C-alpha cells in the first residue's frame, strides 16, 4: 500500500510543482478548477446526493470561483476569510465530536459547508499564486501540508500511543501530531532561509506554520467525519493507494485559506513579503 501511494504521489507532485512554478497563472487556475470539479463531485456524494445532484453541485461549485476570479476579484479575500472563520470554529470542537450514525440521506449542512470550504481554498491558492514570489510561497504552503503528513505518519508509526480523536480517526495519535509540528518547524526554518527572512519574520512564519499544521489536521478529521457518516472508507477511487481527491486534499482545503489570510494580515503588511 505504501509503495502504491508513493508511486501515485510522486508524478502528481512533480506535475503540480511544474505547473505552479513554470506555467502562467491561467494554467494553474484551470488546474484548480479541475480539482474543484472532482472534489465537489465527491463531496456531494458524501453529502448524500445522487448522480444528477452531484453533477449539478459540481457545476455550481466550479461557477463560484470562476465568477469571482473573472468578474469580482475584490471578493476573493472576503471569501477566503469566511473560510478561515469556518475552519477555526470547526477546529475548536472537532476533536471531541462523535460522528452521527451512518446515513445515506441528503445533508444540507454538509452541502453548504462544501460551498464555503472548496471555493475558499481555490480562491486562496489563486490569490497567492498571482502575487510577488507567489508561486514560491504557494509551493511553501502546499509542501508544508505534505511535510506535516509525512512527519505525522512516521512519528505516529514509531511513537504513537495516545489517540488524538479516537471516535473520528483511530489511527491518528498525539505523537503523530507532535512529529508533524516538529517536521513543519524544521521545514519552515529552511524556507525562511530561502526567502531571506530576518529572525522576527521567521518567528512569525513559524507561528503561522504551527497554526497551519493544527488546522490541516482539522481538515483531515472533518473529511473523516463525512466518510464515517456516509459509511465509506474513501471519498473515491480515482487515485490508486490514496482513494479519492478529497482523501488527498482534505488538509489542503483547510490549510490554504488560513495560510493566505495569515500571509495577508500578518506577514505582508509588516514585512512586505
């Protein structure tokens, strides 16, 4: 299973990095639109919609970021901030939440949360990608989530004893979370050197990195709730060894709005990064 995950992840990561760093903004935008469509289809399924409803939901979810980016760009950050508020509220109670009984009924609450969550992440990524050094900063944010996943996996395997949220995801441990934070902090110090940040700026970035790690875990746990309440192990089967698109980007959906908001409100005004 691990080998299959690696064989799937490597070409995906290389392709995404190539588009982020070396392709124009409109190419990256259409990549995010493709991801939006796939993620929205899976989200609608987890919320209980049938195939026709999933397609309608997909089209609506793609229309939101497309309209904002092309006709109301001034609203993008407000949408991102709304996403941040939602994830911070979710993170406050999610670790004590118990999934509801398995149900195939349509959940309006889940459909509405998807309308906020997925476009907010897409708008966040496109916002930072279009800024000065935006591709590099976006890659830092995405790789932070990947580094956190890797740190949590190996730390949890080696030291994991205390469950983090046993009612939602029995495999996750507090030791895994500590390993994720440690890995992210080390990675952020290297990134700060690359971006030529001073000590004060590096300290702010480290603080933001820790918050992002915690929020990314909340994103993972929330998707676990959706799957458990729908009675499925994976959100889909499009990625061998990983499951569906949501299984791969659940942490990204939570982390990206917080990353962009932190960069806009904390780093850019004070240090002009």
